[in-house]
C-alpha cells in the first residue's frame, strides 16, 4: 500500500485557527482534502481546494502545504452590518407645522 499524500493547512476550530494535516484526494482534475476527523468531529468531509496554490514540501511529493484557510463551515460574523433604512416621509405632525395659508 502506497502512502497517501498529506496537506498541511489551517482550519477553524471554534474561535481559533488550528494547523492540521489532511489527506489529499484527487478525482480527475478536481483536488480536495479530507478534513481531519479529530478537528471537525465527523468522518468523510471533503473540501475542494485550488491545486495551483499547493506547495511541495518534500522531494517525493507526499507532503504539501496550502497557504489559505480550508474549511467547509462559515463562522458567524462578530458584527452585523445593518443598512440604513430609507428616509421616512413626513408624518402628520410634521405636515401640521408647515401651514401655508
């Protein structure tokens, strides 16, 4: 049995970023990593990555580095960006003050 290539990358674990080693999986032209089950608490989770960003870390081609965060989940934002509401039309009291007689 040949050893499967490993990819060292960054993954979110709670509110922290953690370095992890995941297995590299290729199917045709698509490249993905199988996330470490100890970190994501589930087996068989694959995330597709950009193959042009993979960097070789050894001569045999079994260790790679990926410079970006790899994760399937989107964390909840710390701040929510609210948009301003449209300007209100003048109410009854505002129109009562503007008498044109």
